[in-house]
C-alpha cells in the first residue's frame, strides 16, 4: 500500500514537472551557468557595434521563433532527417538572419556550461540585449525554456503574419497566440529598427486597393519608395522600416505611422483601418511618449516570450542549436 502511494506520488511529481508551464524564472541558471547573461551581452555587443542591423535581426528571430510552436528554438533547426527547416518558409527565406550569431553565443555558452542552457533562452536574451544596445528599454528575462525536438515549416507559413494583412487579419493573427491589440501595437514598434526588402513593400506602393495610395499628401513618400522599388526588379533592394532613425530603438516608428509613412502595409493599417479608434489612439500615444511606448513594449515582449514554452522535462537542451541531440 505504502509502495503504491509512493509510486503515485512520484508519478504526480513527474507529471507536474512535465506540465510546469509557469516555471520560467530570472535566476534559473544562477547556479548552473552564472556567466550566461554576461556571455550573451558581450558577444551581442561586439556584433552590434560592428553591424547595427544585427540587433534588428535577432529581435525578429525571437518573434519568428515564438509565433511557431512557441518560444522553443524551432526556428533554429536546419533540415535534417525528418526535420523540414522553418528557415525555408516564405516569411523566413532570404530574409531571416542572425543564425551565425546564435551559433557563436551557443558555442561560448557550451564552453562555460555544457548542455545546460537552452537555445530558446539564448534567443530570448539576445533579443533583449538587441533592444538595449540600440537605446531601448531593458527588462529582466525569465528563463528555463527548453528546446523543441521538432520544427514546423507549415506553421511558419501559417502563423507568421505577412506584410499585406489587413488590420482585422493582424488582430486575428495575434489573438491566435494569446496576444491582444495592445500587444499588436506595441510589438509592431520593433519596426523602429531594421529593413525590409522591396518584395515586402511593393504591393503597398502600387496596389491601388491599398489605403496608403488614396492619400495625396503621402505621394512624395510614395515616390521615394518607388525609386527604391520599381514595379518589377530590385526585389531584394532594402529600405528602412523607420526611415527617420533606422538603427535606433525609439518611438519614431509611431511618428511615421501618424503620417502614413510606415514602410509596410501592416504598419500603416494600425492608423488607416482602425474604425473604433482605440488602436489609432495608442499609436498617437506612443508617438508622443517614448516612455509609454517603452513600458508597453516591455510588457508585451515578455508576454510574447512566454508563448507555449517547453519547461521541466519537455523537449531538451540542444548541444548545437541547428540540430536535435
Ligand atoms: C505585426 C505583424 C508583423 C508583420 C506583418 C511583420 C513583417 C515584417 C516584414 C515583411 C519584414 C521585412 C522582411 C524582409 O523584407 O526581409 C519585417 C522586418 C522586421 N520585423 Fe517584422 N513584422 C511584424 C511584427 C514584428 C514583431 C512583433 C517584431 C519583433 C518583436 C518584428 C521585428 C522585425 C524587425 C526587427 C525587422 C527588421 C529585420 C532586419 O533588419 O533584418 N516584426 N517584419
Ligand atoms: C498535464 O498536461 C496534460 C496535457 O496538456 C493534461 O491532460 C494533464 O491533465 C496535465 N496534468 C497535470 C497534473 O496538470
Ligand atoms: C541571481 O543572480 C542575479 C544576478 O547576478 C541576482 O540579482 C539574483 O539575486 C540572484 N538570485 C539568486 C536566487 O541567487
Ligand atoms: C499577400 O501577399 C501574398 C504573398 O506575396 C500573396 O500570395 C497574397 O495574394 C497577398 N494578399 C493580398 C490580399 O493581396
């Protein structure tokens, strides 16, 4: 009898570990890998100093990881055996970058504390440092994520939003991830850094059904975009997402939106398609207060970093972020 009780107790504990979805904590690696945050920060700092866009790349990597199966480093897996890499999916192909930086961080972390720190946590820390290194807010990152044993090519095509979505479609897309309209507006502010390819904003320039085109006062902006991105050709030519301060994490992205000078259709719809006014009001509020934007962004990116995380005994700690062990 006592034996059976003990067995049951053990089963409950194991089950609890497997299900422990709320165990992310900032000091998860305090004992097992005390230098973790310093290692990540040091390598990020070196890379971003050399090339500021690295910050944008790693922030986006965290987003594309979390929206497919949750923040589980599935995006880092290369095709191998049964794994079809997410890297080849439409939103990622020829566009998502920063994998070598993660490899470098992981190698340094493996040297300091072998088989201890997940790739998913490294991506999350690198995203936080990216924001800080370009002048944005800082926050404490909760840790303890585990790495997936699978990737989802179809999930990447299905769940990562495309730049020609309407506001309603963006809202629905974020809702699927448990994110609300406040999160949508605040997280879109990540487009204060980095660039997009011509293919990502061509439709926004020439498709006359797109709202941006009906506003005469934006025509000079439209013209400058069309000189970078003609009706055909130049597919990979780059334009800044925030043309005023492309390398800094600030609130100028929202100042641009108020003038419909967002680069992507999905940026401009936050103002142009909002009927109720709540979303538009938030854009104005962020445009006029950097502090309010920073505070909201931190809340929302922490929320994003908790999407469907693997914890406890789920998944694994990968040795090499590109392959399951
Ligand atoms: C709201 C829906 C979103 C859409 C439709 C969207 C779409 C895009 C597109 C099309 C690009 C350019 C890709 C290219 O042409 O190569 C881009 C770049 C970028 N996105 Fe988003 N995005 C969204 C939300 C987010 C979020 C939530 C984040 C991060 C929290 C983010 C971070 C970035 C960054 C930093 C870049 C620049 C990357 C670089 O310079 O390499 N985006 N996004
Ligand atoms: C653990 O998770 C599974 C599936 O998500 C669920 O069916 C089960 O009830 C959970 N167990 C506990 C102890 O929470
Ligand atoms: C973990 O480390 C951080 C940073 O060094 C420190 O602020 C925190 O108090 C530590 N937590 C524990 C439980 O030791
Ligand atoms: C949005 O872009 C995708 C990919 O380029 C395309 O297949 C789709 O038809 C576009 N949707 C709209 C509404 O234009």
